[in-house]
C-alpha cells in the first residue's frame, strides 16, 4: 500500500481525521508522487457519498483542489466522478458553517465545475482584501472590504492610517451574470449574507488612487491570474 493509499484509508474512516490535512497539504504543495492525483477523484466521490453533507468539508475541498489542476483531456475521462462530486457539493454547500469556511466551500464548488479563476482565487476574499493592478497605469492596488472598511488604495493601509482611499461601488444583484450570479445566489440560499455582501464588492467597481481610473474588480482578478 502506498503512502497516499494509507492516508486515504485513514481519512475515509473519519471525516475529521488529520489524514485529510496531510492529503490537502500534499495536493497543494507537492502533488502525489506515488499516483496520478486525478485517479483519486472516483475514490473521493465514494467517500463523500458515505459522509453526511455537513461532514464533507475535507473531502470535497480536497477534490476541488485536485480539480483545479486537471487538463482538458482529463475532464471527459473523469466526467462520472466529477458529476457525482458536483451533486454532492450542492447539498454540502447549503449546510450551516461560518463565513470563512463557506468561502472555501464556494471555491470548491467552482473548482469542481471547472471554473479556472474562482476555483482557485475565491478564498482571497476571506482575507478582507484583494491585491490587483490598475488596468490603465498598472499600479498595484489593495482592494479592501472588511474590518478596515471598503476602499481601494495604492498605499500600505495596514501600517498607516492616513493613506489615500477611494470608495468601492458594490454591484447590484441584478447586474450579476455568470460566476458572479452563481456565487451570490449560493450565498443567499445558504443564509451567508456577509459573504454575499463581500461578493457585491468583488464584482463591483473600484477607482485607482493613483490615476483615477474606474474598473471592475473581478475583471482585474481574472486578468492578473
């Protein structure tokens, strides 16, 4: 039995086993040297189906991480387990949890759907800021939404209180389409209203404090990736 197989056996017995942490770290930083990680997807789908929806965080977040690295040829090869994982994730995402954990759930849902941007980048909103670039002058900007307020700045707001700030303009729900609409709808359906509000800023507009150009935040995240 390989090391990965041994970890999976331990993880399958307990949705909260520390083996899940080891598997996730390996998936994020090293990859699985003893097997093609895509071959784990059918096994993870089987394990997730045995767990209660509220206990699927570790298994589905791991599956989402693996899905982000699938190439175009792998998606049709693993269509069956991916479809099963998508179905299992739909019920899981609606179970109660705290906002930071829900953001990771949303990221996994998008990853399992094949969204190359929000399946990898969405967790950045959990840190209360996104760093991006002005599309006009190229200045690096902090787009902030959280305890510090909601604004954009090119200065280090974390160490100074007198930085130049430009207010953010959140999107309206009726403006959303595609991924933005899906993420917002899932958040509202799950009762995660603080996450839904944050998403309005992510898919809203900011102004560069260096040159005054207004831009849509989500579009710059997509371009910078």
